């Protein structure tokens, strides 16, 4: 028997669409907490895929295979997930609105100053990444250190508090508002001023 060598078929890459809300493939959005928002996004951005997944015929076909108790339980679970996600989102928004990004001007030696930046974690920013960007932007030394209270802070060499504020608003203005940034001047006490 003669063996016939077949040429292997060329493998094609699949084009996968990801949800703009939860970043999962749309087929799995129901397992995230933002199913309703995901459906709205899908309807606006991918109408063909929305029809394939959420058309009345598809939904009724899927529901007909479930028993009544399972349908009710699925609806309750979906409502719970949606409420939980909405509560978490509201909590995060409230925490962001009330928290402050603090920029301190700290005097080191006579005319030497550093700028210390704290409070960026609430806005989902990584201190090391921001420190690196600040070092490049202002062509100066910038590092992440822990304060005495155990809080991570970014230390930038030089008195660049106002410049950091402007840069934060320019780079991260969508997440951080100007009212949430405060500049504090931290001066060392002079020895002669303490005595009468």
C-alpha cells in the first residue's frame, strides 16, 4: 500500500472580539458583574455578534431548555452580581472623590528641596511607574520609598510641586480632578526660633 503524503492545511488565526466593558470575550460577559453594561456595549459596537448572542430567538431557545426553578435562580444570581458590581463601583467612585493626592515640598539642606507625592494608589496608579515617568519628565532623580507610617511615597529631587500638579492633571486628568490635589509645604524648624 502506498502512503500518500498530504500537505498539512495552513492554520488560520482566529479573530477574537473582546468586550470593551469587562474585557472578556462577549460569550463570557454573563459571568462578570457587568452583564447589562456589556450587552449595551456589544449592541452599540458589534451589532452582528449581539444578534447572534442576545436575539429573542436565541434567548427563548436557551431558556426553553432550562427548568423554571433554574431560570429563576439564574435571574436572581444575575441580579445579585449586577448589584454587587454597582455597589463596588459606587464605593470606588466615592473613595476617589474624597481622597487627596498630596504633594509636599520638603526642605533638605538650606536651599535643597525634594517633592514628595502620596495618595496615587486610590486612583489605580502604580507608584513605581509614575516615579519613572516623573524622573524622565523632569530629568531628575525619582524613587519610591516607604514613609515612617508605612505608606509608599514618591520622592522627586527638586522643588517641582506645581509642575507635578500640572503634569498629573495633563496625564491623568480623567481620573484625578484638580480639587483632589493639594500642595503642602513642609519646613524644618529652625533651632534658634524654638528658644525665647
